[in-house]
C-alpha cells in the first residue's frame, strides 16, 4: 500500500502495521464499532503481539473459535464484545480466503472502478453502506487507492474537505474536528 498520512493517537508500531498490512487495516475498520476508533485501529497490533506473529487471513479463518475468543478477551480485551468480534473477524477472513485468495488488497486493487470497490467492501461481514463508504474514503484519501469514481462511491466521506471519519484524520487538529462532527451527529440523533 502507498505511504499513509493517517495518524491516529496510537502506538507508532500500530500505525506502522496499519500502513503496510492491508489485513490489519481491514480488521481495524471491522472492529470500529461501539468502541473508540483509536482502540479499534490499535487492536490489530495487539492481536499480532498476542499471537507472536502477523497472522494472515487463512490462519485467522481456520483458528479454533474458542482459542481466538480467548485471545480477543485477554485483558485488555480487543473489543468490548470479544466473542462476537472474534467470530466476525473469522467470518471476514473466510470470505477473504474464499473470494480473494486470502489477500484483502485484491478487494480494491482488482476493482475496475469505485462502484465495484464499494460493492466488494459492502459485501464483507459487518460492513454496511456507511462503513463501506468510510473505508473506501480511507483507501482513497490516505492510501492513494483511487479507482475511477471512488469519491462518488464513497458519498459524503469522499469529500476532500470533510472531517467526518477516520479517513480524514491526519493530525491532532483533524482528529478533533472528526470528534466534534461525531458529537454533533449523536446529538442530532438524540433530538
């Protein structure tokens, strides 16, 4: 993957893993629900440390489910719902093995256009429309993965001036803007 300008307030090693490992990046996005985004995107690095090596999709797909749940539940847990998210990660990795030869980057590198990349991402376990648009925007904005029509397929998240999601974080100031946007959205949803 291309040089990354995403800069989350997590360990440098965790950021570096996200930068160079497409599976880690996809797992971070998968885990980014009902926990702080920093925790979600740091979790792949914590998983690597707990396993003692960088797993590939085939290894995680075939991992003993109870053993993987135990890895996820080890304190501090990788997610607030370790059993459900360990199962989701396994399901995701099985799809990667079955459809993309275990290579998550094929989802976007072999997509002829942004709409196809969005469709492939949206078909992944745990990825709805919004999460798929955010991930496509993350790929386009921070990894220079820009198939024709990617911004349109990413919806509002593809806007170059947006501060809506992890795709827009490059420094502490942009992180603050994203957090403020999320707070406004939560307040509007409650109203």
